[in-house]
């Protein structure tokens, strides 16, 4: 079984699944199809299904989410407070191209990749600081998050699931103040899987693939980028996250 799992992971990593048989006796190979590849300069904030920028109006007159050159920037200030007053949220959600909103439906397999820039001021925290979330529309807890967590005095980049379980990926500090490649591959199914690959230049610093229940029988899934953090941590600073090179592929 271990060898079979290893072969399956390699095939998925190459971007192909095994051939699917049809009643005619013929077969077709599934392939990754690019669905979404927005341009900050051209598409701006229209690239997203929606924005959550200072929903409580705690910082009047300030835009926290905006295109900047070849990337989108997400600012967070220590004075910013969400409608839930123990936390902060400045995030962009969903994938939109023109009049089309891409919704991740049950049993679909997707790959979402991008580059992220995490400055020193975007600190790892004892409570949550989510840099990415996969949500079931806006219902309930996220399916998973990317979170720099402070553990034993050291920042660790983690994946956290809605069950509360966490998987450590790699040390956070060496990834800061540079562009880092992040890739998610997943199947939105009760018997799905999640794979996360993090690269620092040409070096792969994390490659984790695990089976997972990634469906909640609600509407559809959509990704979120930005900063969503608890105020119940010491040492919070004004900070930002930059995102560029967004691409989403569907296995069809």
C-alpha cells in the first residue's frame, strides 16, 4: 500500500491522473486546465469574488487591500478591528474572471499556486494569524489555513484544519522578506486529499500530502488571501502580506 501511495503522489505531482475508462472501452487522461490567472495591473480587485476590508470601519478612509505593481498588497494595522472585536480581518476571497466566478464544487480536484511575501513585521503568533484560508463559502470554520505559529519561542509555518489539528511545514523566519512559492493541490470530497508544497527559490522546504475530508455538504469552496489574526497575542505590529502570480487549475 505504501508503494501504491507513493506512485499515486508522483502521478498527481506530475499533473495527471490515471486514465478513466468509458463504456466504449476507450480511455481519456485527465489533465490540468488553467481556470484563473489574474493580472494585478489589469484586473485589480475585480480578480476576486469579494473583499473583507475593515468590515467594522475601525480605520476610516484607509484601503487595506489594493494592487501594487505586479502584486496585491494586504495591509494590517494594530488599530484595525473586525466586527468580531477580538480579531482583525483584511482578506480577498474567491476567484473571478470577468463575469465568471469559479466555484470549487464537490468531488472536483484543483491546484492553486502563488507567490507570497511575508515581511519581518508579519510575526508568528501564539494565537491565530491566517495568511491563507480555504472556506466553505462563508459558512463555519475554514477547511484549512496557512498559519505562522509561535511554538517554543520559534515561528513555525503550519497547516491547521477545522478539527483543530495542525501539521508543521517548516521554520517561518527563513522564509520572510523574500518571495516564497506556495502550491495547494486538493480534492473537494469527503474522501479527498490535500497537498501543500512550499519552495524557497529552487529549494523545496515542505511537501506534505495527506488524505482529508474536504467537503461539508454546503454550497462551494473558495480560497481567501490576506491577514486574519487574533488580537490575543503579544507583539502584534503594523504589517502586510504581498501576493503575486496567482494561478488556479482544475483537473478535468
